C-alpha cells in the first residue's frame, strides 16, 4: 500500500530539488487554519476549504521548478511536539487553530477512493529555513477543480481539531 502512495522528502542534505521516497513517514501531519471559515465551531468539524490549495500554487510550483507539478497546501509533519508548537505560534497560518490528520488517511484513500484520484495526491516534505517540519499536500497537475475538492473533502473528514 505504501509503495503506491507517493510520499516525498525534500530539502534534506541540501538536495531540495531531488525527491526521496519516505518509507516511514510520521503517523500524523498538521494543517494550520488561517480563517474561522475553515471550521464549523459548533460541530467541531473541519470544512473542505481548510485543505483547498490557493489558486496560484500551481504557477508558484512551476516557477520554482518544484516537482511534482500541481497545486499544493502546506502541512507540518508531526515528527515531535515541536511541530505543533511551531505551528501554533505561527498566527498567520494558524489564526483559527490547528487540525491533525493521520497519515494512514492517505493510504486509506488508496483503498476506498476513486482509482483515478488515488494516484493524484502526493505528500512531500519540503524543509524551510525556519520550519524543519514543513511539507505539502500536492494535488497533481491535471485534476480539475471538482476532483481537487473531492480530495480536500476527504482530508477534511479525516481531520480532527487539536484542542488548545
């Protein structure tokens, strides 16, 4: 199952342009919520919009020569407690809170998802100078808006709000 899931590590040992397959990713990843519009506070549910990549992300990835090509949404791999602490302290990315998603959600998608969509989602680690936990969910180029939203909805259903 993990063999079919394409998870990449980037930015290790100065080789940010060369992806490496992650054989044992962390059990969870985190996503900061920039807006209250991303959650239903009353029901404590995460909305699809929480995972939707911004419209210019495809263009930005191409401009930076990032592979694979596609739209992306930032995540933090939860290697240790520092990942949550760093994200919570980043008010520009976590103003409305933080959600946690089990990595197995992605392997589960391979089992229950629409076959075409299952192969169109990649998780990568792209270490930043001030964030060693940073990564992206990449929605591969070629997906239409409806397909991207389907995948975002699936991720939102699996996400759980991290209590303060």
